[in-house]
C-alpha cells in the first residue's frame, strides 16, 4: 500500500527538487493522475512539471525533459506493459532519468533492466479503477 513507499520519500523528494525539467507520464487510468500531480507539484516545488501520455512520446522529442516520472502501476493489460517496457528503453537511450511506479505484479517484467538512470518504486497492486485515487493519495500523503 501507500505506507510501503514512505521509505523512498526522501529520494523521491530529491528527484523532484532537481533543477532539471520533469514530466509525469501516465496512460489509461493513470493519465488524469499524472495531470493533477503535475499541477500540484508545480505549486509545491515552485517549478514547472509537465504531463503527457506515455504513448505520445513515440512522435515527440523526449530529450527535452531530462527526468521522467512514469505511473505504470495497477494497469493489468500485459501488452500495454510490454509496450511501456520498450518506451522506457527508448527513454534511457535518450539519456532520460526514469523513475517508474510499478505494482508488485509487474516487478518481474522489469527485473531484467539494470540501468543507472532507472529507478523503480514498487507498491501493492490495487484494482485498476482505484489507481487514480491511489496515486493522488500517495503523493498527497508523502509530498504535498
């Protein structure tokens, strides 16, 4: 659950305080969370956080945002997870730092990736329809 993330909060706070531009990516049930979180973090950290859908990065310049927060947890669709995996590899090739939120069920898919620019925050799996509220609460409780 949310409490398990608490030990990572300092690292996450440091990641967010970086002067580098940060974009929050989320698709499906996590897109609206990425949008609201970017607006809330703008206010909290007094810097610009942008947001987008993960898939849009196939056609735009991803090198302009050097740091990415990617909300992948709680999405059950296996083909989506495999596509996301490929996108993350592209981000790393473009020298983007990636902080990826995944649930425990997805951990196995990403275990093979070991890269200095890639970090994972793993949380309990919750039902997809509650993912939006989950991420808002997670950030509100720990960062906002």
